C-alpha cells in the first residue's frame, strides 16, 4: 500500500511499527534497551482499519496496531527516557511530507473502515534503525536465537 500511495516514503523506509523513538532512549542505554525488547518478544499484534490523523487524510494515514499480548506496552517504559511523547502503535501508510494529498485522500476514502488483515501477527525479531540522510538504516537487530531464550544482538 505504501509503495502505491506514498512511493517517496516507501523508498526511504519500509513498513514498520515504531516501538521507541530515538528521543525516548539515551545512547548509553541502547544495549540494555535492546535486551529488554528481546526479553519481551514475541510481540503479538493485530492491524486495525485504515485511519487518518486528526480526521484529515492530508495529515497522514495509518493502520492502528492492537498490542494483543501487551508486549509493546511492556517495552515502552523499560529503557525509555523521561518525557515520552504521546505514542500510538501504528503502521504509517502515507506521510504528510511525502504523499500527495489526493493520494492520501484516495487511500482514506477507498478502504476506510475495512480491515486489511484480521489475523494476529507474531513478531519475533526487532530492528533498531537510525536516519541516514534520506533513508533509514538498521543499526541493530534483536530476536530469539535457536530456542536458547537469549537475544541475538547483531551490530
């Protein structure tokens, strides 16, 4: 969907659920935060219906993410710095800086209220990313390894 309705943003970053923003953790706590995330895995989520910020598709469209097993909620306070801003788990479909307003409106009007995927989705690996110019790069990944229950930290 993103590549069709917001190709510029799709070229910058793939589909994802933001768990923490860079401003939510301090550089010195990245490793411990990644371990805390690995401990919370798997994440079990369900995607909601196409929605828009502030009732205006030009402000951006997204799929809300239901935190089925509470793992996202558990991750947020662990390792997050003071001053967390309002957070709603979501998958961005169109972004106001990169999508044409007509494309965002078309996406919002066409499937508004329709489920995209009704089954729960299990996520067993998480990537830490950082903006690098116009794109985002993976700087670390965590996930369960070989059933040992220990996180894989891949820098």
